[in-house]
């Protein structure tokens, strides 16, 4: 009886251990810094490898800086957290909720020319209405992931 | 009506405070009069919450814009059905909605148990009343839907167009019905811990409520996926967003509980574990609400930041401390009555099912909270996305799928080699056959092949169980197949309803695996231009733009593109996608433009069309994305089948009262012939009473 219990515990530890290992490696490989423009500027000053490292940046769009290319496929704009202003370029599907003064989360790389090249653009809704969901964009991460599990 | 409603909210709060106080006092001092007063106060609280809700609904339907809530979430030209559903469209209203469901459930529980579980009920009432005090208090003090504006606007802001969708009208109430239902098992668990009456009694009382919660969560999550798919236009239905994860967490632990409860019923094992799961499921629903409302975690659909988050965090911490203390002081009363005898037994399969479900729940929780954890530990926020969740959960999910097939095939206690051979021969063959066939047809994706092999295995398992059951009935009762089939399910709803749920799971996994073959094309089409694309089944489609059109509808201006889709062997079909600019009753634009996707549905795949925008000097060139989404329909079917199975399991057994009378009269309830039960059942059979 005790043997069955021991065996079960070994099996359980194996299952959970594998899961834990997968979690640890997945965080190492796919985890991303979530920074504000101020934090990003400080990071790249301290450690230049932060240029060209994939990061997420949360900030607010500076009103009047949005320049859309014809066709609605590409856009450039500036974002700020109050301390730093960073120009962003983005090519891809622009969410319906993207407009002046919205909070956005961009995912991409900050290059040495000082431009944030975004591959993903998520726009949070303006304060005018609360729980407006965003258009999820089909991010490269999402495309790479071959479908959700259970 | 507004004054009455607002007043009712406060009276309901006072009633709930009274109910909580005297119920606990009644239980402590063994005073039936106090306990009875607590129950009456709970009924009264429900009545007043209902009045407060009717008041808010009246204000919404009649567009009384003096209320901030009505002005913020509706407009005069909003269709009535969405005025009605705006109730749960914003923070304040959805809090009141939560109170309404909780007080309704509490009243139902008190009524159903007015002659049963009398020793537990004062504490059950007290716990439920305490939760209700928390929710009513938070509503009244920090998210009051009756808050006034100091001026009356001519029109309201309107409901976000993305919430103007049937899926969104029904998805939140289902989730809330599911979330809130976890409170009842929690209350019984607390009562059982306090009174140390930790036998089968409280489990029998909570099983049905756990099913209610599971059923509504299943429906709610499926509807949420459907809404995200048809309304958000990103081509998928699950993005591992914190708010989605929040709804999945209690579902996972609830599902684990529905399995482990069977082990306690039949073998007297896992008693601590079951209490833990019940408590965890409730706490995870509260955590989910906290995540949705507090804004602590970056989510695309969180509510605005508000003080409500602090209230929830406090409540969560207090609840964790109280239950941890109760469990810790009662460990002795929770000792197992039996031990695991063999690794090759149904108990072991169920245990692994629990390990995997809780493992998935833990990884989802970890990934969801990781930004907070990393900020606390390392000082910088690190986020994880869909790749993290997929890496961890695809293998765990496949293991779970395998266990879905293994569990029902192994005998309780200890399975013999002969038993294993007899049971597994056909299903294993079935699974391998399907896997090999798909490989031969050219499928090369590893995870997908494993998924379909396992799906084939589980499906054959279920089919084998049904065939055996039907044949047994035909032999014993001489019934024709359809009659035998229906009676088989009807006479043993728990078992065969469970198999139907498992069938839904198989369908879901088959649909998830289909995502591996998704194909996407981005293109610009001038009117009359064509584009050819190959779908995942290697068939060639031709899409021809019929041009861009612009027109006005009741509350919106529409820009639409229509494509003609052609494929060999199919009549040409039109697909339309729209960009909508919503306007208020004065024709002024409201909200940002929204996209209405076009979907050509079929069992094999959806052809999914999104209009991004128009370009060119004449604004006639459509910028579009076409996605071939294999097997998406099966996700909705899988969800529906699971819900149906859940309903069958829940449905009261027709012979229930008779069976219970016999059980109470001292006779053992006779099991259905097909169920194998060991002779020395350690706890009284509860089959009949649940």
C-alpha cells in the first residue's frame, strides 16, 4: 500500500517537475521586460544590450503625433510616460481603439537611432468608457504559438 | 423608483450584516431562534437586492441620464436589449449584479436545506451573509450604480460597440453565475470545518452547486471565446489574456474537485484535498474578479483603475487566513479513511487527473501573476505571453486528454492484467489507427498527431462504454437499441453524462489541434481584382473584390467590402466585412471605429475576412486579411456538448425521492448493474441524494 503511494508521489513529482521545468525555460525564452519610456531610457543607458532586445513598453500616445500611411497598414507616433518621449514606428494591423491620448502597449525593439520599432500594438481604451476590449493583434508570438492547449 | 432602489441597496446591506452576525452567534450558542432570524434576514436581503436591481434596470430602460451609470453606458438610441444588458456592462452595475446572484443563490440554498443539514446551516448562512456584506458594502460605498450626476446630459455616452453583440449580452452573466456559485460550496466547507462535521454530508450538499458553477463557467467561457472570435477580429478565440485566464482558473480547480469528490465518496480518500479544492475554487473566482477590476495586471479588457481593487485584495487575504487557520486546526478530522492500493487503479488515474488540472491551474496563475511577482522580486516587470502558456499547457493538456480515456477504463482499487487487456485493446487500436491514417494523409505536425491519436483513443473509450452498456440492457431487458441507449443514460446520469462531457472534451481538443494548420493572407484588392490562396486542405480558393460600399444604419455609418469566394466544388459565395463608425442620436461619432468580420463557416474550416481599412485616391482599395481557421466550429460544438453532458449529470434522478426514502430507511441504494462498486464501501453511498 505504501508502495503505491510512493509510486504515485514519484509520478506526481515527475509530472509537476516537468511542468515546472517547462515554465522556467518558457519564462526565460519568452518573458519580456515591461517598461515605461523613462525606464527603457534608463535601462539602455546602463546596459547597451537593451538596444535590440525585445521589450514591451506601456505609455500614452502624444496627441497630434500620429501619422498614418495610406491604407491603414503602417503608422508612426510618439509616446510618453511624462518623463521621456519616444518615437514609435509600427507596421501591421492598427487597432480600432488606437487614437490620440490612449494608453498603448507596444512590443518590439528600441534601436540605436532612438526609435522604437514595434511589431505589436495594443491600445487600451480611453477613459471615456471602461471595459472596452481591444482588438488583440495577431502578434508574432501568437503566430509562433501553434494554438492554445486545454 | 430610483430612490426606492437606492434605499433598497442600503437596507439589503443592513439585513446582510444582521444575518451574518446572528447566524454565527446562533451557531456558536446553539440558539435556533438566532439562526432562524439570520435565515429570515438573508431572504429579506435577497428581496431588497432584487428591488435595487429592478430600480437600476428601470433607470436603464427608461434612459434616466441623471444616474452617472446610465449616462456612461447607454444612449437614447441604443437597442433595448443592450440597455438591459448594460446592467453588467460597467463596474458599478456588475457589482450589483453579483450581489443579486449571490443573494438569490443564498436564498435558494437556505430554502433547499430548510429541513436538512441543520447543524451546518447557521455557519453556511453566516459565511454567505459575510460574503454578501462584502459585495454589497463595496457596491454601496465605492461602486454605487445609483451615484448621480450634478447635471442631466441630453444623451448618454452609449455602450461600447464591441459590447453590442449577443455574445457579450450573455457571456458575463454566465460567468458571474459560475463564479458566484463557487461561494455555496465554500460556505459549506467553512461550516463543515467549524463544526468538524467533515463526512459525506457536506460533500453531498455541495456537489450539485459545484456542478452549477462548472456548468455556467463552461457556458460562459465558450461564449467568451465565441465573442472574441466574431467581434474582436484578430482571428482567434483565446489569447491567454489575464481576464480570460481568470475565468479558466476556477473552472480548472472546479473540474478537479468534481473528479476527486468521487474518490472521497467511494473510498474515503482525499478529504483534505477536497476541502482545499473547494476553498481554492472560491478564492480563485474572487481573485479573477480582483484581476478584472483592479487594473493591477495589464489586460486589454480590464475595468478602469478603482478603489474596488483594494477592497478585493483585503477580502482575499482575510479569506485565505481564515480558511488556512480552520484547515490547520482540523487536520486530524480530515484523515483519510483508506489508502491508495495500486498505481493501476481508477483512484490513481483520478489522482493524476487532479495533479494535471491543478498543475495547469498553477502554471496559468503563475503566468498571469508573473508581472507582479517579478516586479516584487527583481524590481522589474516581466510579462509572459501566449508562447509561455502554450509551451507549458500543451503537454499537460495532452496528458489530461490521455487520462480522460484511461480513467473510465481502469477498475477501482486494483486493476488486473486481464481487465486491462480487455478494456484497452479496442481504444488503443482506435487511437493508433486514427493517428496513422492522418499521418498517411500527410499530417506532419507532432503535437497535432499526438492530439488526434489521443482523441481517437478517448473517443473509442467512450463509444466502447456506451456499446457495452447498451448491449447489457438489450440482453437484460430486451430493449431495442435507441430505447436502451436513452435509458442507459437516464438511469445512470452521473456516469454517462460524464462520458458525454468527456466527448465534448475530445471535440475541443480536436479543434485546438486544428489551429496548428491556420493560414493567413494580408492583401490589398482594388474592385474587380482577384487573389488566389491555398487553404489547409490544399484546395485553391479565388477571392474577387466586389468593391467597397458606404451606407448608414440606425446608429452607425458603415464601410463594407464584399468578396466573392470561389473554390472547385462549391457555389460562389459572398463574404462581407465592415468598418463601423457608431454615432449618437445627433449623428455625432461616438467611440472609435469598430470592425465587423465576415466568416464563411463550415465544419472543416472558417474563412475569416477582416477589413482593415480602405486606401487609394478613390478610397476603393480594400486592405484586408483572409484567414483559414480549421475546425473552429468544433470549439463551439465541444462547449455545447460539454454543457449538455453537465446538464445530464445535474438533472435530478427521476427515482430520487424513492431511492432516498429507501436509503434513509436503512436499505443500501442498489447501484446500476453496470457500475462496479467494491463491497466494503467506507462511506454511505450518496448517489441517491445528490
